[in-house]
C-alpha cells in the first residue's frame, strides 16, 4: 500500500465531483448552540436550529478536540500510508498537532504544516 489520503474540512467548500474524483475525506466544522454540538455537513439539521444560528451574532465553531482528529486519522491509516490534512485555521492546526504521534501501534506519525 502506498496511498496518500487527503483530508480537509467542510469550509473548503469543494465541489462534490472534486471530492469524489480525488477521494478527499471531509471533516465537518463543529457548530455549537446552547451546548449541543452539530456538524455543518448534517443535511438533517432541524429547521429551528438553522434559525437559531441565523439569529446569533457569532456562531461558536470551536474545533473538534485532538482525539476526534486522531480517530479520523486512525480510520484513514487503514487505507493509506500517508495522510495530508489541508487546513487554514490556527486552532485546527493546533489540535492536529496535539493528535500527532498517538498511534496505538507506534508505527504511524502525523505531521501538520500551518499555511
């Protein structure tokens, strides 16, 4: 196996044909309202939740914790030797950095580069 998995977040707004053509793994942005967490890619977001988000002056988009990224990378590592995560948010970069080197088998390492 000598495959590279490409990961980005939903903010990249890539067209579906690009996602499919290059088999890009999309991580949803985390949206929080009144303590409840939603994914921005959920097509079944309740209408009332969408209306609540629209009323807010600022939406809480706190990144997922490092463990979330670690689990995503572990899943991808079953299909690929290398993972490239393209991201342009400093907090997401920090969480990716914190998730590095935590592989259970000790054979994987993850590198992140801030853009």
